[in-house]
C-alpha cells in the first residue's frame, strides 16, 4: 500500500482555502492545514488544554480535528514534550 501524506500532496485536498493563512502541522499524523482548521492546545501547567477559541496565551500545539489525532495527542505525553518544548 502506498501512502503519501507528506504535505506536498496535501494541495490535492481541495483548491479552496486549505492553505489560507498560516499553515500548521498536525503533531500526530503530520498533515498540514491552515491554522484555523486545526485544533489548538495550550500547555496549562501539567497537561494540555484544548484552546477552542484559539486565543489562549502560551505556546500552542496543533493537531487536526480527526478524532484519532485529538485522542492520540491527549494520550501521548512524549508528544507534549516536543510540541510544547517542555
Ligand atoms: Zn492529524
């Protein structure tokens, strides 16, 4: 099975606005998308908290809104250290 998801093929996902504005990478699956389309997490002392309005202070980490990425992000402490530079 050939799987390509290295950002270069992501443009095929749709001509309209997938790359509008700042682009961020999903911490879990590595796909790239406009910041607005990704979930943002902010480090809150001991654990990441989802920043629903994307207005919280602090270093943000992004992951796409796929359930397995969000769940995966919340379950993987090793990812937090990289994403939040702990
Ligand atoms: Zn993802």
